[in-house]
C-alpha cells in the first residue's frame, strides 16, 4: 500500500513539473517596459570599396566579309557563274587576298555582245536626232541641238513648224509622203466580193479629169461589216472593204472620189462594169508622220510645204534645255554601257575569289557545281581580334557603367580563359521592353582571338570603379524620398533624424557616401517598430528573431567598417 502511494505521488509530481516547464517554454519572457522603440545602428567609418556590373551576351564580330561572286546581283545585268571548287573550309584561318574559291563563267561573252548591240542602237538614235554620222556621235556636243530628218523620200505636207515656235513633245510637225502611188478604199457588195480576188486589176475613173487609170486590188476583207445607213443607197446591209493601189500620174490627191470597176475588154470606156459604191483616195502608199520627241524651239525650218525631199534631208533644227538634257541622257547611257562592258571584261579576270580580310571562315553556303549569280554570297569570313558584346542593363546598373570602363570577359566555352575589353557605348535613353522594366543598351569591345566564335555566350565584368578610405554605410540604411537619397541617424539624445545624403559607388552590400554624413555618425538600419509580434530585442544594439538564431554582429559591421568587395549591384 505504501509503495502504491509513493508511485502515485511520483506520477503527480512528474505531471505538475512537466506542465510547469511547458508553460514556461510557451509563455514569452516578461520584457522590460520601454518608452520607445530600440534602434539597430551602424557607425559610419572609413573603408575601401570596389564596384562592378556583370552583364551577359553573345559575342559578335565587328569585322566580317563575304566570299562573293564578282558583280552586283541587283544591277539587272548580273552574270551567272558555276562554282568550280572551294580551296578552304569552315573554321580555316585565311589572310587577305588568299584565293578561297574558283569559278567558271557561263555567259560573260554573251553579255558583252548584248551590250555592244545596245550601244550601237543608242548611237543610231543619236545619229538620227542630230544628223551626225555614227562615228561623230562619240564627240557630240549636247548644246548643238537636234535635227529632224526626212524618214523617206517624198513630199513635205502638213508642215506645222515655224522658226521661233516651240514644239511640244509628241506633236506631229509634218508628214513626208511618197505620192508616186496612191491608195483607195472601196465597198464591195456580197455579190461583188464573190467575183473578185486580191491581185485583180481594176479600172479607175476620176470625175476630175478625163481618162481611165489602172489599179490593183491589194487587200480584201473577207469578213462582212454592217453598211452605213446614210450611205446605203442600194439596200445592202453588209459590205466588204477593199484596198486598191495605183501609180499616181501626179494629179491624184487624197479625198478624191473615184469609180472602180472591172473590164472585160481592151477598151475600158465600153467594157467596164463598175462597183455599186464609189471609192475614195485615202492617201498614199508610203507616208511617214514626223513626231517631235522632245519639247524644244524650232530654230530653223529647212523646207516648205509640198517641197520634194530625199530620205535623210534636214527638215527642222531645234534647240533648248530639254534638247540638251535628252542628248546628254543618251550620251550618259552610252557611257554607262561602255563601263558595263569594261566591268564584264574585268570579271573574266576575277574568276578566282579572294578573301577580303584576315580572319576565320565562318561558313561555306554553296557547293561546287552550283550556278550562282554575280554578287551572290558563297560564304563568310570574320575577324575575331575585335569582337563586340551587345547587352542590356537596368536603370540602376547603368549609372555605374562609364564610357571606356575596363571590362574582363570570360566565355563559357573556354573555362579559365580571360579576355580584355572596354565599354565603347552606353545608351543615354532606356527602352521599355513591355515588362515594366526600363533597359539600357551597353556595347562592349572585346579583344579576342582565333579560338573565339560568333554566338558564344560571354560574361563581362564591367569595372565600375573603386574608392579607398571613404565613408561607407550599409545599403539597407538608405531610402529615397522624391528621388533623393536619405538615411536616419541616431543622435546622442537617442532621437533619430532624417539626413539627405549623396551616394557614390555601390555594390551588393555597401554604399559610399560623398556628402551628408561624417565619420562616427550612427545610421539606423532597423528598429523595434519594424518587428513582428514573434520577435523581440535581445540586446540594446541588435534586433534579432525570437528564435534566437542569429549571427549578426553588433551594429551590423566589422570593427573597422572597411569593405573590400567585388560584389555586383
């Protein structure tokens, strides 16, 4: 019984003791009542700081050249070649002027022949315009004007030009007609159409003078056409049109009416059967209208109306600014064609393609035996001694990157290798990349080597500067109001006050203060007013989590406050 009682008392004691211990662990310790928050501070001291910005990007060559077929593929006169062979491959080092490929020419000679024909055509046009011979147009003076020549032998009619009168472009200034043969049109009824054929001789009788003349049916339209009602005297709904030619005795003129018929005997006066419709002289067999080709002033008219001229005789001489421009344009065209011919002759000597620069063959895009046009790219060469990284940084990092700042570059593909570089451009205006963040472009020059390749991923450490024996504060103590940097400092009376400061270099932990603080000032890094309910003050100068798990030093700094770091902002 006594043993059982002792066991019960032991159990009761254990339960009471365990409950008391649990209550002590769960209940927070009684804290000392204070009048205000307790502050964690950092004493401003001098130290050293270095800053830098790390950016990433792809390597890009600044100097590159193409392995190209000679010529210009956009000129409209591009020559075709066949690739005979390549003498280099991708990744090979080459020097400027080294032969890298050979071509075969397919049609250079044909191109030269075509150009020579076009030059001959242009010269003939100039010769006709100016009245000069083909050989003389090479030495033409554009200010000497142009001459309108008779295109055929004949008579000048409808002359519209007078000296001093301006002639417009496209104006018909005269006609030259060979009136030795006239041309008549006549209607044939369906019955008449069946009785005649092309080549038949017909009898012509003009009411203007006596006698009969001979003509010849040179064309008969086999398709009937509706007859003009005003001229339908005989109730013929459809007719066939025919053309008759004949020798002009010198009296027949356009517009004359004539009776046309067929003769069955040797005497046209008694044995001629006339067509129902009379014919009309439409003109002459050979007639050329002279159309003015350029706006100009007629300085001299060399003929008169109805004057007989021979083919090539000068009809009108013209001058003016438009004339000079037209002649100059044709002279320039001939010069351009001659230059093209020289280029093609030069291409015959350019069938060996040479490297345009020292560098590495980046790629070969075609195969031997393929046909390529002039100017077409067959491959690429790039120079790795001068490469670029184009990167983007945010609006905080860009403030630390300066023009000409030194840069250390590493490449993922070449571990352990370092390359020198420098910042050659920093954009002054940022761009929003549709993410709400403003980015600034930075261009970095890299002094590379043959082991580098375009497109390699690179890391560039931009030296943002360093300072020795300067005032330093932790970044967490800095805040901004209206774009102005400020801190709170704790006075000797324990009352905090806000101070405006000017910052210098910054890295990921510390910032340099150039104005607003002095050595020994205590900047506030935190206070009990910022604590969560589960936190409490463990000491006068440090704010720690309630778990007691903290490695923070008093005042948040080492003894001397120096910072030697290459951290990134």
